[in-house]
C-alpha cells in the first residue's frame, strides 16, 4: 500500500507536498548483535545500534569496513548470518515487502533502467509499489522538479551526465514517499557543485522528518548532515556519537577523531 | 511469491518490448521464413514426401516450436543475465516491495510470454505459406506457453550457475543445438538409431514439436501424451530457478 504524504493537489513543487505525520521519537531501526559472513570473511562483526525517527545517522569508515553490508541488511537485500535487524518494529527476515514499501534506497552504483526514459524510470519504479498510474505520473513530475530534471523527462538514461543520473536515482528513491531513506555514499564521484546540491536536497528531506541513513567516507559530509555517526572499522562499530560531541571529546575534526579511534586515516 | 508483484516485473518487460518491437519485429518473421524457404523449398525439392506430406509442410510446425522456445531461451539467458549483472536492474527492483521470488517468477512468465509472441508470429507465417490444415492450431498457444516456460526454467537455472556471460555458448552448443537438430523438426527420428529417439523422449522440444505438428494437422489425440509430459516437466523444474537464483543473489 502506498502511504499518504503526497496529498497536495496543486503541483507547486516539493515544498507543497505534505510531510509525514509526526510520530513520537521511537527507535525506527534496531540492530542487535548483527553478524554477516561472506565467502568465509566476517564483513560485519557483532554490531549493535538503534536509530530514532527523524534522525540522520551516518556510517563512517573506509572501504571494506562493513558499512554497505549493514545497509544492505537493513534494506532487506540479504539476511544476517546471526543477530537481528528490525525496521518499524518488524523483523527484516519476516516482513521484507512491508518494510521495503516504506523505505527508499539510493544505491552507490547507477542502476537506472537503460531501456526506459527518465520519467518511465520513475513511473515503472512507482508501479512496483502499487502506486496508481495517475498518481505515479504526478509524483514523478514533482520529483523531477525537486531534482531539477523537469526538462529531461523524455530523455534516455544514457544521455544524462553522471550528476544528473545521481539526482534521478535520488528522485527514484523518493517515489514511495519513504519514511526512511537509505543512501550508500550519496555523493561519491560527484563534483563539488553537485555534491552541495545533493546535500541541499537531503537537508530538505530532514526538515520533512524523513529518517536518513547514509554511509560516507567524507568527513565534511558527516559533519554537515549527520545527527549521529557510527565510526566503523573492520566490521565493528568503534563508537556512536554526535559529530560535535566526538570532536569535543577527541579534538580537531572528524578526521582526527577517526585517526585517534582506529589508529589509521580514512584514506587507508 | 505474490503473483501481483511478479506481474509488475512482467509489465516492465512488456513496456520495454513494446517500445522496441517496431525495430525488431520484422526480424521475427524473417528467420523462420528463411528456414522455410531454404529448407522447405530448397532442400525439400530433393526430398521425397515424409509421412505423406511435402517436406515444407513436414518441417513447418517444428519451426514454430523451435523458434518459440529459442525466444524464451534468449530472454532468460542473455536477457536475464544482463539485467542481473551489467544493468543491475535486479538490484533496483529488489529495493522495492518486489522480492527475489516475485522477480524470478516475473522473469519466467515473461520468457514464456516471449515464446507465445514468437509462436503466434511464426504460425501466421506458415499459415500464409498455406501450411496449416486445421483451425485447431489456435490450441497450440497454451502448449507453447508451457514449452516456453520449461525452456525459461532451464535457461534461468543455467543463468544462476554460470561464472560469466561467455559460458552461455556451452548452453547453446551442447544443449540447444542438439535439441534443435534431433527433436524431429527436420526428419522423423525413426530414421535414426533407436537410441536417438529414446533420448529425445526425455527432451522438451521433441514433445513440443509433436504437439505443434498434431495441432497443425488437426489430429489432437496424437498430442495428449506430449502435453502431459510438458506439464510434468514444467512442474518438476519449477523450484530450481528460484533456489539457485537465491543462492547466487543472496548468499
């Protein structure tokens, strides 16, 4: 079922769309003793955390730290080897469709459908959520405006620049008006201008009370967006705290914090 | 698996197909027409009647059967593999309420649908050549769906276990080509050593050819045994594409 939210009748852009009903600050994602083994390697090694509604929660760490694997388990892509993941109070193993109908996923790699045009990428995606064709077209147009691609509706995907594809992926992840938006390195590979544009959109979503989960290895991104960050290293969470508190405790910026906590720099 | 969510996947494929068919549809007619002309008229002028039929009439129903199953095979080997790996279409779909079982069911039903599209197209071609005797040929449509489903299942199984896209050559050379040649399309298998006919009995294309031939000439009773064979095979094979794809995609 498509959840409410896109109630605005006139398409006055994203701002005109209704926000989500405020619910009390409860833990919307709860992860307990999570373990994931891959080809004999332990990618995620006993991770615990909880995220409350409306927060922006970041996973910070170098490649191979296990950030993406954690996100993939939260978004019901793969089952945990051990431990539990619950989203909206539902276990991912038992209610994948129900959970997925209420989250949005923006992948790290472009997986737009090259056989479809820009707007079809959105409407076909909306159809997987059982959004009616008429609603889906309206939502798609509003979202194209939100990511400034309204002039590209009929264009084929291979004619878009990298930054445009990125923004279209963001628009697509919002088709179902998700309560949680999961972003895997949302700005990796973008030029500074496009990066700032994505940050603006994400801040906008935060104001609308969307819970954001993201992975990043950019300190600046974590400082700008996240209410709390989990610093990950070799499949474990080293610490979870607010960026400002971490910097107060350990001094300097998040880069220094990371170096201090893990004994190595993020570039490793 | 939820049939509605599988249908959403089918709808995506249908949309893409209807967008592109204008550029490729004529080719659907071309290949079987070439076979009919080259084999039926060319080779046929040197061949005596088979079972009382001119050669072109003998091979026509077999061309319907083989062209239709090849459509499912192309779709569920290269098509599925490209969507699963290079295009990452599967990843995008799996982020929605559609789960892997729904997705695989959608792929299989789409493969079978492609068989039906091609089967009907080629049946029209052979009808235009004047090679259809009975209006019962309409009944061949569900049988072609069944045959297409079996080949979609086999192709998806192969798709789930191949290390790379080049490996499909094995599937085509070692599996599809022998079936194409030894399923009674171009000559009756009773002209071969008995072992060939015995082996052919265990392959799906052989039975689909029998069914197509029976319906084209209007002798339906000849098809009943083979229809049962196709149903049983489709059911027995069904769990494997799901199990093996789960293993590949999730584990």
